[in-house]
C-alpha cells in the first residue's frame, strides 16, 4: 500500500497588505493550489468511504443523493447538468438507488415525461449520516482556520464555480447562511 502524497509545504504569507501578495503569484503557487484542491477533494471524499462501503454505495450514488437532498424535486435533466455526468452513467446509478429504495421519482402532472427526484426516508437517513461525517471534518477545519479564512475559502470556491460557466451550475443559487439573531 502506497502512502498518499503529502500536501505541498505552504510558503509563509507576507505580513503586509492583505491582497498585495496575490498580484505576484507564480506558476509554482498555481500548481500548489491545483494540487491542494485535488488532494483536499480526495481526502474529503475518503471521509465517507467506510460508510459508503457499508451501504454498498459509491461516490456517484452519494453525489446524486446529496444533490437531491439539496434540491428535492430536481428534474433528471437538471441533475445531469449539475453533476456533469453522462446520461448512461447517471441512468445506471439512478436505477441502483431506486432499486435499493433510496430514491424515488415522480412524473409531473404538467408533463408526464418530466421525472422529479426525491430521497426516500431511508435515502434521507443515509444521506444525513454521510453528510454528518463530512460536516464534522469541515467543522474542525473551519474552526482551526478562523472566520476570515472560511470567508476567503468560500470566495475562492464560488469564483471557481462561476469561472466554469457550467450549464445549470451557478453561485447565484447559493445564499450565505442567515446569521441574524432575529
């Protein structure tokens, strides 16, 4: 078994000028960011691997369940756009989720060809458990990083999403959490 690669060592950030150092990013900084994104996505996904294995599911199943949990009633076509996967791949995975009783689809009265997706009670229970495993990791990391770092992380992630110009995916749909005390 090979040891996973270590994240690249971070250079100390300059003390003065909060955004000034960003004007001088070099290719090495961009490669580091790319590698960190790759390794972070992999590590974050690995957090749920034991639970996925327990349920006989894979990451593709979870991505569908997660998207349906965030957007109950999402149409199959919209789900394709959000996930950016092929119809063939999604069809197989959707079929497995329906066969396991984790997902259900309903046709709309307005258009019998349009199928909207919903998690079953068992599907919602499993998705909630998987989310909670990743939530715990995010909570620890966010707390260690601090509020300004979390805000910066969100801006970077939203920027990457907006730069992608992927159909059906936009940060316009994301709203910051309501932190008001009212």
